[in-house]
């Protein structure tokens, strides 16, 4: 249970930047997928 309490404490402390980090990670994933499929379009 200590691991989950630690993760929860970190999420509570960094709540302000959590959304921005999630959006940034999603943007990186989208760019990776587009970059991998780009040769199929050319």
C-alpha cells in the first residue's frame, strides 16, 4: 500500500502541472505515430 500512497501524494502535490504533462505526453505519442506512418503516405 505504501507505493499507492506515494503515487497519490505525488499526484496531489503536482496537480497543477499534471494536466500539462499529460497533454505533452499525448502530443509526443501522436507525433510518434504520425512519424511512423509518414512513409506510407509518400
